[in-house]
C-alpha cells in the first residue's frame, strides 16, 4: 500500500493540494501498524493508506485535516503526536504510537523511501491459475516476472481496475527455460505452465542453479514423484529436490478453483518471505 500512498502524495503535490503525511515514527507494545507506515490526508481530497484504523486513525485524521486547513507555519511544517492506545483511546491492543505529521512538500517526498518488497516472484505460466495469482497479489508489495512462451496467453487477462502495488513485468520468450538465467539468487519461483515437459525443463534449470528462495510446482503428489525420478536421473541432488514444493499451497485448504489455489499459494509465499522492515 505504501507505494500507492507515495504516488498519490506526488499527484497531490503536483495538483497544488494541501495535504499532510501521517507517519508512524515510534511504537511500543502491541500496535496496529509498524514504524514507517504512512497515510496521506488531503484537506479537500481522499485519505490514502491506513495506520491501522480505529480511534487512533480517527484522531490522526482529524489532527491532519486541521493542520492541512491552517496557514502553514513553514514550508514543510512538522508536528508530533503521542498516543497511549489503552488509556487515551480505549483500544485493547494497549501499546503506544508516536506519529509525525508533515505538511506535504518536496523534501517530504524526497525523503520517502522506496517500500520494501516482500519478494520477487518468477511466475512461469499465464494460464488460469497464473492469472488468479496475479489478481491475488493485488495490494501486496511484490515484483513479478510473468513468463510464458505464448504471446497470446495474456489476451483474456483482466487486470484489476484500481492501482496495484504489485509490479508486474510480462515476458514472452522461447525457449522459456532460458529465462532462468535472468533470476537472482533468493528469488521465488512458481512453475505452472501449460505443458508438463516445459515445467520439467524449467525445474531442471532452477535445480541446477540451486539458489532459489522458493520453488513451487503445480501438480499432485504423483506429478511430484515423476518429476523427482526424472530430475534424479539428471543428477539433481536429493537435498535440492526436498526444497521443491509440490503440491503448492497451504495444507488444509481444499478446492481446485483457480481463485482458491491462488489465495492458498499467495498465503504460502507470504509465509515464506522475510517480513519487511517497516509496514
């Protein structure tokens, strides 16, 4: 979400809109959002982002609206607010949040860091499940290289109508497995193309590199057994194959509909990714 907040702040500044950035700068105990979280409050416009909702956000919005409506005391006025959530706001999480309110200006935009990515995903295949996964990633800070050997594979894809934080690059290439060389160590991979032989070639190339952060292969336990046999014959180590996840998705979530698979797989990717430094 922070990427969308930053982009809206840039548009508001260019349009001459009075606005205030609400920034979580310090926390203690149990709190709704972490240090680094930002929300944009415009005097005569929308509120973009969230610092966690509830009474904390309501009071922060009120303070930011008041500040935005006043005559600036400086080019980029800054105020700080301290909220003990339990005693002052009656929120049961009971922690403490310190907020910085900054009038929107060039310095505030320049100092706004790029949001931390949860992961970079190479999504091998643009069929129904691949499309559902991209839809499910909407709103998540991630980078996706979406690969297929069929140029027409994306013809029916309906991108989300609203802006998304996920950065998607479509790659049409043949032979598709040659794109494995473009991956970086630690990247995530989901292999779900339209052909088992292509899935196998991609998995072989990834296992030969053996530097993936996550490797998921769509299919059943039977498909996994067949792939293991063929990859062992090609001198892939058992320890590498043990890192390959097949079937994909969190255990206990039943259903073969693309949307169900996608929800389960995205949750699995999030559980495998390192937490971002700030949210």
